C-alpha cells in the first residue's frame, strides 16, 4: 500500500477512534486487524487515497434511468487533507466537523431543495471552463447557488449556515465529489454487457492502475501506476510525488476530466501544458471512444459532444492512451498534496483486456 | 425618445409616486415637467433604457488607483422589466421590493464582506465562459459565493436572506450591473487626455449611438443607432425590435463584452452566430485597439489579454467597427425584452471624431 494511502488509513483509524495515535493505527493495520476493499466494489468512488471509513457521510447519487446508486464522501479541500495522505490533528478535526455539522446541514438543505439535477449542473459547468476533474470552480459555484437559500431555510443557526457556506466557498474542488459519483452512476449500467469492449472503470491506488471492461465481468486489468508530470506546490518537486492515485479517473472514463480539456483551457495553469495541448487532448480522445455525449458538450468545438466510451479495440488500433489529469500526493504518509499534473493510462491494462476480448471471438 | 425609454420613464414616474398612472406619466413628460440627463453625465451607467430615478439604490464602484467612482442600479432580471420598457404593476412592485429589501440586505452584507474586488471577480468570470455583457452566469455565481455567507451574518431575518439569494440566483444577468460600472470606473481616467484618440464611452439611447473620445472633451459624436440581428424570444420577431439601446456598450469600450466573445463561445446560443464567429470577433478587435488587458485574459488564446482601448484612427484605417452584443427591447413602451443579438457600432461616429482629431494636428 503506497504512502498516501497508508497515511489516509492511519488518519481514518484515528478519526473512527479505533486507534488513539497514528502509530497505533500502523500497528493495527500491519497486524491484519483492518479489512480493506476497493471503493468500486461498493458502488463508491473516492478521490486520491479514496479511504471511506464507516462514520464518513456520503453523497448518494442516483441514475434515474437505471435506478442504480453511487456514493462519494464530501470533499475536504486541498493541501493537508486525508485523501492526500495527511492525518494530523487538523485533518481529524475537519473530518469530525464535516460529520457533525456539514453533513447534517447539507442533508437538511437537500430536504428543502429536493434532489439536485447533477447532469444539468455538470453540463452547465462544462460550458463555464470546468472539466469536472481538476477544475470544478463553476460546478462548486452552481452548487452553492442551489444550496445557499436552502441552507438558510433549513438550518436554524445562522452561524452554522455561515460556516458551511464559507467551507464550500473555500474549496473550488468541492464539486469533484459530485462529478465522480455522477460518472460512476452513469457508467455502472454499461457493466456486464456481453461482448462489450467499452471501459467502465479506470482507477488507481497509488501503486497500480486498474481497468474494467463492460464485457469482461468484474476482472481488473492491472499495470503499474504512472507518474504524473505537472506543476508543484511551493517547496515540492517531482522527487516528492507518489505515483498516480485515486478513483477520480472515473471522470475520464465518463468522458469529462482529461477528455474535456478543450472546454477548460484555464486548467493548464493548475496541471501544466498549454491551451493548445488541452484542445488536442480532447480531439485525440475522439479517436479511442465509441460515442459523443448527448448532454455534455464543448462550445469551443461547435457544441460537439464530449468523447465518451473508451473502446479497448480503438486504444489498441490507434496506440493512443486515455489522457488523464490528476492531483499529486506526497509519496510519504502524513504530508498531503504536492501538485497537479497530466499523464496517460498505462498501455498494459488495455493489452491484457484486448487479449481477453480476443478469446471471446 | 424611443418606445422602451418612454416606457421606462413612465414606470419610473409611477415608481417614484410622481404619477398615479402610466397615462399621467406620459402627460407629465410631454408637458416638460421632467428633467432628463444621460447617465454618463453623472458617472453612471444603465443597461437598456437605463433610467435611474432618485429613489433607486445604486452600486458604488471605486477605481482605487485613480479614486473616481461609478454608479449603476441593481439588475431586475429579464423579460418584463423597467430597463426593457415594461412598466406594469409587477415591474413597480419588484422595484419597490428591490429598494425596501434587496438593497438594505446587500448594504448590510457588504458591510460584513467589505468591498468586493471586482477586477479579480471579472477576471475569474472571463475564464469561466462569461464575456461580461450578455453572459454573466459565472460572475453572478461568484458574487453569490461572496454575498451568501455575508448575508447570513448580516441579516437577522432568514426569510429575507432566502428571498434575496433566490432573486439573485434567478437572474444570471445580475452581475451585468457590476461589470458596467466597473468598466465605467476604469475608463473615466482615460478622459481628458490631450491628443488621445482612444474611445472612452460608447452609448445608445434607442435612437442614437454616441461616442466620446479621450482627447476630444465632453463632445458626443452621434449617429443613428443600429438594428441588432439576433435570436428572438418566443412570439417575437425582428419587426418588434427597437434599435440598439443602453449604456452596456461600456463593456465593449472597456475590452470585454463583444470584444471578449472568444472566451465565451456558449453565448452564441443567446445572441446568435457560431463559436468561430465569436473567436473571430475578438481577433478582429485587436486590429482597432491600442492595447491588451493586463488583468483580463483569454485562456483559449494562450492567456492573451483582451483587446482594449478602441483607437478612432485604427477604426478609420482598417474600416473595422467595434463589435457589440446586446439585449433587444420591444419598440413599443410597456412590452419588455424580445431577444438578444449582435451588431457593430455606426461608422459615422468614428468619422466625425476622426475629423475632429485631424483638426488637432
């Protein structure tokens, strides 16, 4: 288990009061006292380390057409946060506040507002410079517009409402934890379709990169996780970076994130590259996908639908690999975020899947 | 005075309780009992009919570098609103509510938040698909993010906070009435510079189009207002449209709006044209401007600054005219908005100004 995930597990055990100290948490985990399972085995997704422990509240996202549900925790912010492997007292305190104050307030607000139409909100955000993975400034803003009046109506204590609004406003990535389960909910009905060569999951755990394919059951096609090239927070360099990590590649699997860079040129200031690279990334992804989104469109490309549905056969035929953008965690437990950058999915995952597909013919 | 402006004057006189009925208002105005003056003669700007009457609260925008102030009313929304010439009971009721509840709540919130950095907010919105004239969805969203927690803290009655938040959320053009005075505050220091051929004001009153130039004092160079081509609200056609109207061309004068279309491709769904036209509009405006914005940039053009500072000499040399986008009012008083579209400023204004500049040589 890589450093940032070890850090997040240590933090989660302290947060759950199952361990008193991070050191005790390490001993527990090393002794086999903790049961681990991938988020994707529970219809869930988690950014970066992706640790979801029993007390953490989750968003519940429904695919109304197919009736399936997906789950994701609330986003903690950037820097020293659990999902980047930090576990200090400020991390635990924030998680406790999210459980005790943020979540009940959001639950009450959603009871007033009713369910939020995430497809519409994501479609709008994608016309406002977001790509839904590492740029969620517009989505977070649109969410605040819906939540703010509902919070005011639903929560009696104005100090709570103010703290909740300032917390969400303070974190432009807050909406990421809604785009991710939205994509998960959208993609799950594409699982288990006989003969399908369309990728339904791409995920990384900081050590390996795994791919699942619609016609190939629950099997994970696994290869070593890549190393993102990116921009570094002050004081950090490529030396500090853990390999690629997290379930957030569900955004690229669903046709946004790295696949939607053409609509989010300003993101290059966060992940590196140039606006021309961003445009080219999207254009390239049309070469390896089976369709174009009906709901998510690119104004700059004459409202063409985003490239969606990675086809293992096309990846093999073209040699083009899915483009990803990602946050970057420190390789050691306890530090947190060190930057953000770009990379591609490993070719070996698609080679293995292609070999399995060939056996079906 | 054109139809929508007559309608707005009628509404304003009823709103001010100076007339009991719109008919009485017409009689008062026809009898010369009302004094009129352009907004720009009072450091103010008003979208469309642009009527500002004594009881209407205004935003106050300061240019911190030069110390000058600019003013603009709060935006009422779209459809049947005073600035589009409507004056029915619902228009008056809304204006009264804005005076009695919206404005005091905003004033209290601003006392909590402190002054808002509009330059930063506009710069961000321009990276989020706004052009600051007819697309202000991002700016309105960013404003709500600042105002919401401040309103919660500043205003005791949660029902008032909720109404104010829902009113602003219900109108993606709310931020227009902040981009306009921001541009006015930015441009005024460019007035009165000896020999300057840079345009400091473009404005229309629904009959005429007027231009002022930095080195040519307070003189208005005037020509008949153009007719926008655009998209029509259901039930309306080009036959219903009043000629080009309002002070909102201060946005194009300041290098955003029609000059920033390259960053706002989604706007073509509101004003017409294609994303390629939008890109070309901005590229063309570099040909008639003296500089590129330091604060307002275009990610899609490698973060090039917006074209700013229309030079009368370059307009004459190239034959290219400033590109505008605009809302469209019904030509009769009392109806309201009928669409939105695109046009250019009239050449005759620049010919007259150029002739005056030539006399200085």
